[in-house]
């Protein structure tokens, strides 16, 4: 497994997303993924599954230093005292003494960015999170965080897949050596039935979803966290690492529509 080095942490480029997985299903999925070799687990307070993930991690008995765990603070909890309460609750549910990456899950319209990042940096200084970052931030917001506040963010986690162009955001992050962590990397299942991706997959003995995932992971500075509850899907995602896409494949993928955003809640920022 390749890793991205960012702000003192080593981020496995393929992780397990856990949104909408709960209870025993979530616990079993995380146990399965860890047994297969996954070492990057992504969660959030809003997902309501940190307890299940904590139980799975405890059962797995993996060395803590070999495991990367990301969680996130919800956009309604961005006041400094609320961040601390949310963080403490997440850590307790995860049964950990620290997380590897703590993210602002979504920006909020009335947020006090300097106060937010002062609080997050303190959590990092205390050793309770090894790094901090953001999710769902557009270029304008990143510019405030990176250029004005000079916050040491380790990534921006955003929706990114073969059907959504993120070129301006990718260029901004790449110029500053900040990784992009792609959620919904399979466009919530839409890649599986795409004819172009299926044709490329047939050429390489792979599925359309594996082609879509490898297209992401072939890009410098990009990690991906596909959700996969079933062991078969988890293994298929791992096996995507072995797919070799050629220039003809990349050109065909470039021709796909790139305007299919899957996640766009009412509180989302104005996308660039």
C-alpha cells in the first residue's frame, strides 16, 4: 500500500469509508477490512458509528502505530468549546488516546475560522490528534485557511471521481503539497454501470469500479476512501491497485461527463 506523507503523518492512499454504516454491520465491515490489510479507517461524529469502529479496532489487536484513523467535527459544533466536547466524545467512542487526523467536516456560514483552527492546533499540540485538516472546503475557503491563517492542514477531503471535475481544487492543493482525499470515489455506484469504464475494465480483466478507483489513485497527491461493507467489495477495491491504465484509457476517461456531483447539501459552500 502506498502512503502520502503530509504534516508528519503517513496516510494510506486507499482507506475504508464508513458513512451510512452502523452497529454490527459497521463493526463487521471494519473487522473485515482490517483483516484484509486496510490500515486507513475514515469516520465522523455525524456518522453515528464511532463506537462500532472503536469496538472493531479493539478486537483487531493491530499496533496503534500501524493504523490511521480519521474522524471529523460536524459543522454545527465549530465553536471552540463545542469542538472540544465533540472531540472528547469521538475519542471516547473510538476507544483511542489519539486520532491521526481530525477534520472540519463541512464549513459553516457563520464560522470563526481563526478560533476554529486555534482550537484544532491546540488539540494537535496536546498530542490528541496527530494532524488536522478540512473537508468540503472550496478554493476561496482554503485560501483563507492556508494563506491568511496559515493553518497546518494535512488534507482536504472532498467528493472526487471520474464523473466530477475538481481541477481548480486539485491544482490549488498540489501547488501547496496538500493531499486531496476523495470520498464517493465510485460516484455512489454510478461508475459500475458506465459503458466506457466497463470497456476499459474488460481490456484489463477488471471491473468498471476498479478502473474508476485506479484512475484516482494514479493521480499524485490523491487518496481515496470508498465505502464497502462487504468483504468482496473491500477486496475488489484493494485489487484495483493492480490495474494498469494506459494513455488510451486515460483519454477515454477524460471524455466522460465531469459534472455529476453526488453530495450537495443545502449548507454546502459555493463550489468553484
